[in-house]
C-alpha cells in the first residue's frame, strides 16, 4: 500500500505544476480581484465564463519534478506524463534517471508496477478513490491534471459567493459530499477545487496557479494536491519542466516478467 500511495497519486499531480518551462507560451495575464461591493455574478454566468476558456488538445506530454509527502516520508522524483485525451494517461516515475515505476490509466482500468518491490497492481478506480479520499473516474483524473473542474459544472446546483476576492461555487446537491470550486476573477480559470465527504471524514483539495496560455489550452504551472483522511495527510506538489501539445505519442506499458501482483482490499 505504501508504494501505491506514491505512484498513483502522482498521476494527478503531473499537470498541476509549479515553475514550468513551457515552449512558445504567452505571458501570464495579470490577475484581478473581485470585491463584495461589486455585483456578484450568478452561478450560471460564472460557469458560462469558465467554459469559455479553451480546452482543446489531442495529446499532452509533460515532464515534471514531483514531490510526495505524508506523515512518514518525503520523496522527490521526476515524472513523465503522457495524455491522450479521453483515452489514456501514462505516468513514468524516475529517480536519478532510472525508471522506478509506471502507471497506466484508462477509462476502465488503473495499473502500475514498481521496481523496488518487483510488484504490480491491476484494478479499477475503487482502490484509487479509497486512497485519495474521493470517488474518481478517468475524466476526473484527466481534468485534475490539466486544471479543469472534476465535475461537469453545468449539471450541478450551486450557491455563488465571493471569497478571498475570487468567485466561489458551492455545490448544494449532496449533503454528505460537499464540493467547492473557486475561480480567478478576471479569467474564470480554476484556482482551487475541494471535495469533502463528511461521513467518511475525508477531503481532497487541489490548488492551481501560474497559468500558461497556448492557442489550444491554458494549463496551470503550479499544482498542489492535499488529501486529508483519518489515517493521515498526503501532499503532492508538481513542477513542470516541459510541455508539448498535439504531438504523436506512444504509450508503452507492460509488466516485467516475474513481478508479483498486489491485491488491495
């Protein structure tokens, strides 16, 4: 279970970046704020403005520095993330240039292997959801990585407010699962999203900053993921060094011979 905590959460981190060196990106826009004295936009208008931001790509390649920490350990690695939109995500984790682990996510499966213990895991999203503290699927993971809302905001019912000079939407549809989405005032890009499950006493919080703008998509250059559960806290921080968009990518993944399968109950 210890290795799973490092490899699979790393999958989300990879598009939540900090200090990203991006090729041919526009300069970051100046972020303005909104105050309570100004007219508060209703939820529908905030959501409309949010979805007006471009999010068009076929593939993404990301190379990143990643830090994982929990109550017992801190690890620094490099990560290579490949995304084929709506189809698959491949994460390769390296230490001192050596591939130590790989994770492959598709709409139906979550798989990974790691060299240290010579072990591998194959399953669905239930184990990943349990570990990270919220129910997940492929689209939610993909959206988390690129700074997009994990939910389809057009399907929810929200209370709008202004918090810390930013727009905030609180989902009112489920008393047990509380969701909040916070947006920059002038760009309506995602600043933070939180999911809290009160009965399970667990929460996941993803914070984005330093957006980089391309013709096709805007990607946060700083991503910080925090999870809180009864068994402890986990933090994942990503620094992207390279991003390329819409290039042909391969997704090689195969478990080496002799590895032992891990069963997570």
